[in-house]
């Protein structure tokens, strides 16, 4: 399949079908996928729970996400090695929703985002990911990492804070006022967990760093509890209602079951009220979830393509992400997207096809049923340390530092704007402002490239001597709205005392509506001052724009010429009134 076909292709289960159609799926390849799926599934179990807790819901909903969405997206998506589930990037969006609308609001917003992702796939919008500047991506991912760190300080230090406020200043204030209440056993467990993961990740061991770190942390938490210094755990923090009416601790050992998302519990355990005001409040969040899900999943697919030499189908991947996020909330799953760390682990573990990611979902399911009692012993400080480790890896700090050292000032300004706005406000404002700022700065840079120069005395270009009071001006660069007004304004200010002007336009690839309007103003000023205007050597697009606008030569005032040589000859022979014309039929054909 050609590169263009990959950009525009859209079909259900593209990655799975492409993989199985290439070569026979042998027992050896199934063994590869099995080992990779088991490896990633083991990594995903604690991580999914930690991300659910950080998003403001109980840990089992993270597991449900990895099971349902992880399986469906791998089955229906367009990236061969991507593994989907809860990710750290969504924490900054999901936590405020969960605080304001409860689990029901969060799941409802996820359903809405799934619909948006499917529509994006049907509209073939996957290819537009390439138009998001790296400075914007690095800015909001770095800001998200900082927000995650701030949210985890409470559990990392064992601070007695019931819930973190929504705004940045309030978060910092409540953390600062509670630092004196640091629980040193929690700090010891969190620090040791983080140190083990950092040290273990530098080895070449195939065992994921989370396993030894969380095992040591759980044993240490039991030891502290034995000596009368209890540490908060999954079991002590979360509970569930058992069939006999009693309360269970930790993660319920039951399979995800179907339930309408909006019928689940709302904020503070109350009922979720679905009305027009709620829809208006959740729609911007759903748009943000969909945009971030599209960006993260497609960037993950691009990275995996570079690591594997394969190609993903962007629109098919958006379709898979949309299906996963549309279906998972009906079984308690929160927002999911492709996770780069888990996907890279999947590829390095030897995965051959999307079946590995589907096996990962089955492993999480088995872990939920068989290990739920053991999972309740995981200490919350260790889970916070796990998310700090994830935040550092997702921050792309080396890339960000390299950008700050080497990038142009405009890119640095965009990066810092996105970073600060993500931390201080939210990601939606950051990305919107960053894209607008990046676009404006880019237009300024392109406009600065458009220049006009007097080449009347350049005998290499203007070989024929010009009549008295005539000059040739060469314009180089696009004549769009941001550049044309300045260029034609300079010409009007400095050259309207001449008898005639030749505008040499072979270096002008684009003339837009703004440029056309500025040109028409110049033509009017030339008419008023008695200066003859001759345009020559127009490229196809500017010529097409003039034709569509009905611009026609006017004897004694304005004309067009096909080349600079013809223009010089017509001026020398005083035949400019018979230069190139643009009849209506040619304008239509252009």
C-alpha cells in the first residue's frame, strides 16, 4: 500500500487484517504474541489501577478499561503494535470531570468522545496530526507531567488531604499547608519504590521494573502495619458492596458488567442528572478527550512505525479508538488511548500482531479475577511513585531541553505558553492557545520571507535597457494577506512617482484573496498617479486567482505579460496595450 493510501485508508481491523494477510500466522508467531501479551498485561495491571485512582475513580475501573477498550481497539484499530488503556495524559482532564459529575459523568463524556473519534475517522482527519507543531505537543505533555506530579504529592507524602482542589493555586496552597503532616512511613515506601524502578529500568532485565518495586513496597507496608504504623493501601482506601450486602475492600473480583453509563453514581455518590446544562458542560470535555486521544494514539503509532519499519493507517486507528471509547463505558471502562510505554514494551517483547495487545487484555482480566485480594495490599504511596515514574517518562524532558536550547524563539514561546497554561489552567486552553500562537508566528515568519527588490539595473535579468522612469520590481514569496499589504504598500509609497512599473512575479507561488485585495488597491493608486502597471511571469495559482476575479488589462493603465522578456520588449516597442489578456473562457478553464 502506498504512503498516500495509508494516509487516506479506512477499514475495520486494518492492522489485524494487514498482518494476517502478509504471511501465514504460524504457531511460532502466536508464541511471540503470547509472551508479549503476558509481559504487557503484567505491567498494565498496577498501572491501570494507579491511573484510575489518579483520575478520581476506583481502581477496578482502570482494569475494566484495559480489558474492554484494550481488546476492542487492538481488534479494530490501524496500528499493529499499539496497546491501549488508561494513560497519564488524560488525568488532567478526567479528574475534574470525576470531581464534578462523578463516575457517571466521566463515563458519559467518554462515550461522547468515542462518537467524536468515529466521526473524525469517517471524515478522514487522521492525516492532520502532522500539522500539530512539536512545540505544542512537548508543551502540553510537559505540563501534564507536572500536573500529575502535583496530584501525586498527597499520596507520596501521606498527607491527610481528602481530595485535591481543581485549580492550581488551590492545589499548591493545600499541599503547602499540609507539608508539616508528612507521614514518614509513606515517604519511605514511595521513595524506595521510585528508587527501585529507576535503578531497575537501567538494567537489561526482561522483568518489568514495576513488579519488584511494588512487591518490596507491599512487604514494607505490611511490616509498618505490623509495628503499628499503618500505610494507606488500595484495600483501605476503596471498598465495594458484595452480593450479601456486606462491604468488601479493594478491588471486586468480578467481571465488568453492562450498565448504562449515565445510571451509575454521580458526584459524592448521588444520582447523575442528565439534562441540557450537563450536556453543555460535558461537551467541551468530550472534545478535549477526543482530541488528546487522537493526538496521543497517532503519535504513538508514528513512533512505533519508526521502531518497527511498519506503517499504520491513521484513520483506521481513529476508528478503533472511537469504538473502544464508545463501548468500554457501558462496562465501566474510563477513557482509553494508545500508551507509548506499554506499546514499546509490547514491540520489544517480540509482538508480531495486534493479537498480542488482545492477549494483554485477557491477562488483565485474569489478574482481576485471580489476584484481586493481593492487589488490595498495594500501598498508595507506591502507586503514587509509579505515576511519578510514568510522568517523568511521558514528559519528554530531554526533547524539551533540546528545543529550548536550539529552537527559534517563536517555537520556544509556543512551548512555554502551552506548558504554563497546561499547569495553571487546563490542557484545552493550552492546546487552543498554542495552536493559535504557533499559527500566527508561522504566518509572520512566512510573511517576512516575502520581499520586493528593484532589479532594474541587474543586466543578468533585465538585459534590455528600460525607458526613462520605468523600473522592474521582483517580488519573491507568497502574496497572502499577511504579506501582500506590506509589499504593495511599500511599492505604493516608494515607486508611484515613476512612469511605469513592471512587477516580476515568477517567485510568487500563491496569491490569496487578501493579496488580491491589496493588488487591486495598488492598481487603483497607480491609476490615480498615472503610473502604468505591468505584471509578468505569473505562476499558475496567481494567474488563476486573477482570472477568477475577472481582472482584465486596461489600455494605458494596466496589462499582463507572459514573461519578463516579453514585458521588456512591449515597453521598449510601446506595445504594452496589446499585452496578454485573460478572456472569460480562459478564466473559467484556469
